[in-house]
């Protein structure tokens, strides 16, 4: 079926806009769901505080100021530890909490609250917008005129750019140009990866060679220092032997002098 350039650009523009709107509405829905979950978890934490934290504090205070009971103190501390662990685990990313009975119960308790109802209303509004987008795209039959393989956002934006900038006039030309540039981009990416690998290999080789030279230089320097240390040790031994001889001669001389004095 023949399709004018203007009609083709309108089809592609509609699909791009629909994609952007779907992404935006999905993000808004997730944000509303996040707010609802935050309110429910807040209620769960409140329940946990009433059931564990307050009783534990009361027991600890009573054991300290009224009964002076060690067992009551221990029970209070245990409840406090249990509350701390449970409260720490009450997080949005903890899936076990959102599946727990306490979470389900809090969800039922809050379903009629104005804040929850407002968030639910917003979610329904965004979902209706998504439905309208899908109906509009289906009514346009744009997806029937453009091959499914080229309806992802990157190819759509690229082909619209080719048509808008007069680089292509038909869908076939736009697709061929997109495939050519995608292939070139892949080849350039592979070449860049090869160059990076070669560069890294050269860096490794240079570094290894330099490290070997440094090791050899350090080994040579170590040998020189070892020779100097050995020479110093020999000199020290010679000096020690000479000092020993001098001490022996001095002792002999002192002995003879003492004998002469006695005579």
C-alpha cells in the first residue's frame, strides 16, 4: 500500500509520542503505588510499636522503679530487641513484609482513608490514559504500516530524523538507512573494542617489561648493598680481633707492673 512521506512521518511521530506517554504514565503509576505502600508500611510500623515497643518500655520502667524485678526487666529487653528487628525489616524492598498478614491487614484498614483513595484514583486516571493511548494507536493503524521490527523507540526516532532532514523519502529508504548506520555503529563499536583490547595489551606488556627492569635493578642494588655489608662485617671482625689483642697486651703489662711493685 502506497504511503506518502507526510503520512509516514505522522505514523512515526504518533508511535514516538505514544511510547513517551506510556513511559510517563507507567512512571506515574509506580510513583502512586510507592506512596500507597509507604502509607501501609507506616501503619504496620505503628502497629508494631503499639504491640512491642510500648509494652517493652513499660516493663523496663516498672522493673526499674517499682518492682525491681530482673525477670521483668529481661522480658522487657527481649520485647525491645524483637521490636527493633521487626522495625528494621519493615522496608519497601522487603517482599516478605508486603506478603505478610500484618501488611494485608493494614492495607484493608487503610483502603477507605482519603489519602489512599486519592492515590487509587490517580492510578485509575493514569491507567485510563494508557488505555486511550492504546486505542488511538490501534485506530491509526500505524503499527500495521510499519514493520514490527522497527517500532522500538530508537529506530522510530532515527527514521523520523532521516525523513525530517530529507535523508529519506520513503519507509524503505528510511529502514535501509537505519540498517546501514546501525551496522556502521556496530562495526565502529567492535573496532573500538579491538583498539581498546590492543591498547590494554600494550599497556600490560610495557608495564611488565618496566617492572622486570625495576626488579633487575633492585636485585643489582641489593647485591651491591649485600657486598658492602659483608665488607663492613669483615672490617668489624678485624677491628674486634685487634681490640682483643690490645686488651690482652694491656692486661699482661698491668700484671708485670703489679709484680714489680710487690718486689
